[in-house]
């Protein structure tokens, strides 16, 4: 059944676990996540970015999720809009049937320029008013994702600030978080603790100076009834990087957010964990492997089936590690 984000995160908070939120763009990703959820009895958050809407189209995304719900009637599914750039975009997703929307007011409508605190409060307030009136949940964001190592915002073509950010911009302030929640009424809040989108998060396995996990407990203490969200939470598995390289890919040395750090975050109050890149890496590795090992193969289903299995492997591992398994 389609449920709101608030419903599944309230349950996660009550029982002390976290729920991975996976980005979806196509059939095989939706199938992989649903099959892994069925196998582990886990609740599901499927999220679509602006890039996903551009790639697949809103109607295809909606019907893929409706098909998932029809095929797995016992699994609770949240359809969440990832990184809404404007209230108008959130309104459109609400009208199209999403049960949850993110208004990312940490950035201006171009999804690149860091916004003022007042702007963020204003747009997020507006979306909460619209969404809550029809039972749709809202995720806000306070602080900008970015690398504490380099001061760079990270991704160039996706969602994220462009260019340099200050250390303060990249760390959510607990006192400001309390005021933000009081003024907006968001159900969930994305926080900035040094993670960034994409495969290139850290040049070395992260330590406390570049991945500020300790901040989570302080934010949670300030806003105990608001569910905390970690973006940029791919772990960037070294074994998939190896496979991609082995079969002709070119991915430089890079490190993600270790699963055990995310588990620590969940113990400190994180309830939603956004993952896109890990599924991309696994699917790409699996497809490269199929085509390299079977050069005469021309049925794309062979590569796509392998990609789906690889994605399901990542998803299942995260459901289990985050304590989500058995909670569907
Ligand atoms: O927010 C970032 C997600 O990884 C979505 O990426 O804009 O390429 O779909 P995308
Ligand atoms: P990753 O790029 O680490 O998978 O993060 C995805 C994300 O935060 C989507 O909003
Ligand atoms: Na989101
Ligand atoms: Zn994100």
C-alpha cells in the first residue's frame, strides 16, 4: 500500500531502526528494491529526483510504483519526491500522487546557489501548508551538502551547490534546526554533516574531521520529534569499483560513507538514509561484466537482469544493516 513518509518514519523511530530511501529511474531499479523488500520483509521508500522525472517522465514513474504496489500488496511503499527545488514543483508531485515531498530550500530554485535561512524557512513553510492539508509528508533541508575535506560542494551535474562552501554552511546547526522546525513544521529534516552526492565523497576512508557523525546526536536532542535524514549516504563499495575497473571502466580512487557509520547515525536518531550512487555502481559493474564476458550477447535483458540482481544485493544488505528487515 502507498503510505506517507511520516507513517514509516514514526514506526522506525518507535523501534529504533533506519530506512534506506533509494532513488529510482527505471523498471529494473523498482523491481530490485521490491524483490529485496519482499525477501527481507522491509518497508520501502522509493524516491524520484528531478533527473528521474526528466529521464522517465512523471507518468512512467507513477505507474512503475503503482505496479510495484499491485505486485507486492503487503509491503508499505512511500513515493517520495527527492530534492524539490520550488514549491510549484512540490505541488505538481503532490497532484501526481506522491505521498511525500522534499522541499530543498537550502538551495535557490536553480538547485545550485546556497539560499538564505529566511528563504529556506519561507518556501518550506509554504510546502508544509500545502502538503499537510492533503496528508502528504514533507522533508526539509538545513545546511548544504559538501566536502569538509576540500570545501567543494561535490557533484557538478546533479543536485548540490556549485563551487566553494564555508565550513559552517556544510554543518547543520542544532539551535537553528530547532527554530527551523518550529517555524515550518517539517516531518523530516535533511542535515549536513560532511557527506555529498555522487561517487566522489572522500579521498580517504573518512574520519571524524571530515564526516561529522557526532553532530547527529546534538541535532536529534534539539528536535527529537523530527526525523533526521542523511543524504549522500552511499558507501561506494570498493568491490564494485574493482569490477567496474576490471571490465574497462575508469573510476578514480574514492571512498563513501561506511555502513557501520550509518548504523551509528541511526543509533543517534537518523531515520531515512538516501542511497542512489551505490545502486548505480552495482548496476554498471554488473552490466560491464556481462558484456565483457559474453561479447556476442545482444539481448539487453541479460545485462539488465544482472544489473537488477546486483542492485537487489545492495538493497538487501542495507535493509539488514539498518534494522529494517522484518519491519515491513
Ligand atoms: O540527489 C541526488 C540524487 O543522487 C539524484 O541524482 O539528479 O542524477 O537523478 P540525479
Ligand atoms: P548518494 O549519491 O550518496 O547515493 O546520495 C543520494 C542522495 O542523497 C539522494 O538524495
Ligand atoms: Na529526499
Ligand atoms: Zn540528496
